[in-house]
């Protein structure tokens, strides 16, 4: 495969298909007992926070909150990119 062909394979202007098949991301969920039940947030994902009457409810709500934050960030990225040609590629960080 030529270098040009490899580069063209990396160029994408849409996001949702790119994310299909990617491995799950792992984060740290924090839950605190409060008078009303539990509050929870994800340490590494600002804006992903929630509450629930029970720990199980807080866990389910946190999954939904995290998905909403990730989707909102994707939408903002797509708006920023517009119709520009971009390179999308996996990005990994070592465990901290």
C-alpha cells in the first residue's frame, strides 16, 4: 500500500463510524453517601456527575451522564472541525 493510500485511509470527516468497535474506556467512579442517597462523579471526566436514591441508581445515572458528556464533546468537536479534512487515530495514555 502506498503512503498516499495509507494517509487517505486515516482522513475522515465524520465521527460516529470511527468510534464503533473501539475498546471500552476505563475511568474511576467516585460515590459519596449523602442524606438523600448517593452522589457520584467520574474523576477523569469533568461534568460527568449525578445522584441517586440508591447506589445502584447512582451507578446507572452516572453511566448516562458520562455518555451525555462524551456525546456533547463529540458534537462540539464536529462543529469545530466542520468540513475540514482531519486525521483521526487512536490515542492512548499509560495508566497514571
